[in-house]
């Protein structure tokens, strides 16, 4: 989980994830074209994301496509976010249901 | 469109296969919804929400190779919106790694710009599957309970 936090602690890597969220399965050249950064820089960041399991690659013919794997973020959420933040959301959505039932 | 979901779970391929194909185990981490099939190659499967009585999904088991590989066609049925998205494909691949398994779920043959409801549930499902197999417990974050048991009205 340290690797996931480390990978997310960089604005360029977060933009790479946003790029893949918008359009999954991009090549290195496509991603390079969208960021103000050298090919080498993009490769370096992609490697950190891959090591954290946040990006998976698949070969398609001669191309290597990059896919966002959102599962590690979900694991962080289930372990570190929901405990602190979600009871409020759940309580409010429960309240909403109760109020709507009475109408 | 293709989506890839990967998770590492400390378990054996056999237990993982059972958790994916056994209706009762499946319901524990799959929004309360199990899956019914005889799991022979070419057989059909169906998922019905037990509390709400609504058909959630259906399809065919295109390739069945326990405990390593399962390929299914997938038609979402939980709303008119998702019904309109047609049939896609879900591939489960189990790869033993040390004392754990790498589970990869590839959801592809999705239409371009497909409704994210079709594939948006996978991270929560896989997180719940990991918790179940590693701790024997069910995930109890409010989000994971929203669609199961008492929260079944969310389906209607």
C-alpha cells in the first residue's frame, strides 16, 4: 500500500491516471502527446504507476497499451477513507431515504 | 472498449475459483447477488438479487477451465439504461504467485463510451472478495452494504 500512496503523491502521475480514466488503453506516444514532458519522463512515471499496480499494460500487435487499474485505489478507500468519511455519507443517505418514505 | 482490473489475494486458485462460482460465497461480496449456473462450458448463468427479486445480469460461460480461467458473455439487466448497452465479455484469470493469487478481470467488448455502471462495480467487488478470502469476513464499509440485505431498495 506504501507504493500506491507514493505513486499518487505526484501531480504528473495523477494526471496520467486521469488521462487513462478519460480514455483507457493508450500507447506511450499518445500519453506523451498529452503531457508537457519528455518521453523518458512519461516512461519513468508510468513505471512507478505500474509497480504500484495502478497501471497495467497489454500488448496489441506491435503496440503496448496502458490501462488504469482502479482496484488499489478502492483498497485504499476501503481501508483508509471509508472508516473516517463514509459514516457521514451513509447516515445522510439513510436520512434522505427515511424522509422520502414519509412523503 | 476494454477495462482491466487486477488484485492480489492471499489464497489458493481452488478457493478463489470456488468464491467466484459458488452462489452463496459470491453473494457475500457481489452487492448481495449470487450467480447460478452448472458451470459446464457453453452453459448459461444468471444473477438475481434475492431480496429485491430483480434480474441483475445473465450470459454464457464461453470458456470454463477451473481453477484458472473463466470467460463469460455479460448482459447487464438491472436497469433499462444498462440493458441498452448490449452484451460484453468478462474474462477471469487466476495466476498463482507465491502464497497468493493474481486475479485479473478483463471486461471488454464494451461499446465505446459505455455506461460506467457496467464496469464501475468491479473494484468494490474485488476488494470485498479479497476481504472475504483473507479474513473470512464481509466488507462492512457503508458503500459495500448499500446494495445488499437491508439496503436492497436501492435496486428498485
